[in-house]
């Protein structure tokens, strides 16, 4: 019984956000991580990896105690301030969408290890919409139809809603949407 209790007592608990973290393209993103343990530690190691679907995880950076060892390819983009395990990504790009894996190792009179995954989605702000009318004169008197076409150049998860005098338009005999 004592061994079982001691094992639980010295466990390493690693806490990360359980939901997908949304960041904005071109902005910094902070991935918040907490860990705690109740053992005497001679060394604390933090490792960050990144994986996109169908690809092997890539090493981003890591630290032992206070010394950070970046992958030189990404050293200007990712930062870590040990003993805090949180990761800062700056700036965020669409290609940064995927899973971030954090692993913490604590060496005392044995080694405790824990790892967690954080899912990151990158959002692109919607650009100002442009509206084209057909016929281009926009004047339709009594007969005929007019087509209004709305487009945006950039934006993820774009939803369109047409309004008239501040009220939502619904499909009916006068309006059709495509």
C-alpha cells in the first residue's frame, strides 16, 4: 500500500486547454500550460513538438532547467520562458494549424514524465466584402430581376447574411439565394 501511495503522491500533473485554441493569422498566440509535482527535482525538461495530420512530429524547442534549446529553423518564431512550460508563437501562419505536443520530464530520485496535446486552428479575418450588381446600372423598373453578388478576398469560415433596412432577408417569392 505504501508504494502505491508514494507513486500517486509524486505524480506529475500537466494541464493544457482541452478545447481547440483559435489564433488569428499574423498575430501572436500563447499556448498556456501548467504542471505540478511534489517530488524533489534536480532537473526539469520541457519539450515542444508540432504535428500536422499525416506527418511526423517536428521538434520546435525545449529546455533543461532554465536553458532553452531551440530548433534553429524556428528560433525566431517560438519562445519559452522556463520553468514556465507555456509556448508563444509569433507570428501565427496558416501553416501553424495542427497539434502541439508538450512533454515535461522531472528528474529527482526517479524520472516522472507527462505529455499533452493542444489543438490549434488558425483563423483569417474576413476582408471587406465587395458587392456586384447585374445589370450593372442597378436600375430595374417594375419588371426584370437584379442579381447582387457578394464576395470576400480573404477569410476562414465565412458566412453570408443579406439584410434589408436592418432586417434579415429570407428566401421567398421576391428573393432567391445561391
